[in-house]
C-alpha cells in the first residue's frame, strides 16, 4: 500500500509502460486495489529461497524479459532481494546489503533512519524521476459489492476495526482481544473484526465470546473489506497489511510500539497514529478512542 505513490510516479512519467508488482499470495487482493498497475504477480515470498516454488517464480520472471526491476524497501529480505537479482532484468535497483551483492545498481543508505518515502524518492532519483503522491485511496466496487459495503457502513456509524493477523514478531492473545472488544463496546463503539483463513480459530473464539457485539469481515473479499475499513473510525493492528491501507486512507491507527513502523507514516499524518508502549488490550483500545477524538 505504501508503494502506491512510487508506482504512480513511474506511471505518470511513462504512461505507456507495462508495470507489474510482485507481492506475497496473501497480499494480492490488497495490491490489486492499486490503479497504476497492469498486473499483480503473486509469489511464495514466505517460503525458503531454495524451494521449488521460488525457483519456478524466478523462471517465470526471467521469461517476462523485464527492462527494469526495483526491490523496494531499505530492509528488503534476502529472499526478495535474491528474486529481484535473479529476475533477468537488464537493470536491477535496490539498496546495498552487507552480506552479498544481488543488484547490478546498488544504492547506499545514509547513517540516519530513512522513511520509506525517503527511500522511494532516492530510488526514483536514480532514473531521474520525481516522487508523486497526488492520488488518494478510493475503492472501486461492482454493484453487488458496493451495495453490501454501503449497507454495512450505514449500520456501522461508530465503529473501530481490529485486524486479527499476527506480525512476525508479535501475536495477539485472547486476553488482549477480549480487553480491546470489551473496552470499545462499553464506550459505545461497534468492533469490526477483519480476518483471513489463518485467523479462523480466533474468529470462532470471538464469535462465541462476543457474538452479538461483533461485525466480522473476511479479508478475502478485498474491495468490500477495504471499503468497510474506510468507514471505520480507527484501526488497531499488529500486521502491516491493513495498517498500511489505513495509513493510506487517512484513518487513525494504533499499534504496539515498534521502531521500524515509523517508516510507514506520512509525516503530515503523524497526528493520526499512535505507538503504544503498553501492550495491554485496554491501553491499545483507549489510545485509539483518544486519537479518534
């Protein structure tokens, strides 16, 4: 989601270009909402670099004969960097790694912590392009999806969203989830729970415990879920997927404090986001209420 302005910049400079983005399979529906892209390629970006699936993906990318490949992010994983390096593109641009050289055009990091926007500006400057960020997120729906989304958003006048997905370093526990939902309900907010197949156990537990107070949304209905998120008053999340989408939509967000998360924020919007040191569910829920007010 935070890469959308980067893609927009290339599209504005080269309107006839064929632009494709590579994402993990679980992020394909969100990536498909970016309007500047000709095709979203999903790949096994969470599997071993030496797996058959990754080798097959590299062969697929080579067959496309790309002219230019960017590996976005100053902290691009070894797997993603190696895939970009093995893409067969005539020019591969990415930030230099300390362990090995994988790109044929490597960028150096400054000593300070760079935001993602700074990193993207730097990458575009290499090919003499300006960074554009004029577009604002909206979600295109077909008629049936639009009716479902509008009906749900009308019924959800005061609501907060909770993404059940864990991050790589942090996991939700039942106590946190219960505290968040109870605090919101007691303050007159309806909890809107976003989940995917991986969170099925959590969803069943929450439905059993808080059933009548919850609105549960399947993230596999990508456009509908994104529209419902836009109608919410705020979001609590550990995983970056919906956190980045909420940031792009200008929705208040709360997440446990993590230094790397600061990079995803637009400096103009920092008053819409809070990093909370206390990981208790009540503290997170109250922080979002204060931020929204």
